[in-house]
C-alpha cells in the first residue's frame, strides 16, 4: 500500500504587516521600530495568559533567530493553558520528488515545496499536552499561515507527529514538523500565533537543503 499524508497544510490568511511587527512604542522595540530578539520579558509586563510562578513569557511581537528560545502560552482548549519553552533549531528545504516520492500525494501537494522545521520543546506549564501538535505555523511569501502536515504512517526523514503521551510538566522532546508551501512557495518565518489578535512571535534564519543521512555501513564479520 502506498503511504499517504493525512491532508494538505491548512493555510490561514494573515493581516498585512505580519513580519514588520508593530510600532516602535511597543515593548521590545528599539528606536528604529524593529523588535529586539531574545526570550526575556520585562518583569513588570503582565503575561497574556496565567503561567506558573517563575515562568517569564516571551513578549508578543518578538523576532527571534534560529537557535533562540521562546517561552509561549496558549489555550489548547477553553479551560486549559499550555506553556512551552520552544527553540527552533534548524530549517530545511527539500522537494516532493526527493523525499515524498513514495507517498500518495494530491495534485496540490505535488506542487508544493516541503520544509522541515526542527524544534526543541519543553513543557514549563502545569497541563499535560500529550498528543497535541506543537502550536507553530510557518509563514509563506503571501503572508499565509501554514499548518504542519501529519502523516498516516511513519516518515523517518521528519516524523511530523504530535507531542508524545504523556507530556506533562518538565517533559522534553525534539520534534521535526513538515510544512508544505503551496505552488512551490517559500518559507519566510516560523510563527507562534495562537489567535488572530495575537502579535506573533517569529523565528527566522538560514534555510539549508535537506540531506538524507547516510546509511550505516554493515560491519564485516570476522572470519
């Protein structure tokens, strides 16, 4: 049986100016109006969601680089708050022909550009987030948010799975998420934007070509 993807990436239209950030009067902005990097917030800043004592959220609108840490909060459901320490560690670009040729793809998926986003995740909240997908999107050249694409079976190059069960306070995981940019599109940024009015926290950085790992050489048996 030919393996298949569970569905196309979800694209959500964003308001203009996503990558530009807000005015220079916002917290975290320098005199030029651009957001400063880093994950720490002002001690006097009120968190946008309740978080455990000792946890400082990365301010909304912060621009980070690949390798930077961001601490974010979101509501997986109405009565629950999840708090995650996220570090985007690597961005990779590939092609459907190179890595997805064995998969059953729709016409739209065949015309996409696959990207692999590697993320270190730590649960620094109080909720068990096991089985939930990491709440990160990518932004393409048309300012669309693209949701990560799950697979119906194992995909060794980049599993793109939900967080393991259980995933309670203090749990950590290294995850790789697959995003399909429509019409051979480009990845411009990785975005944390849990709802429309949230000023997104984004990661940008170098995108490298995906190189499959070399198969391990079998050791010769001694005669």
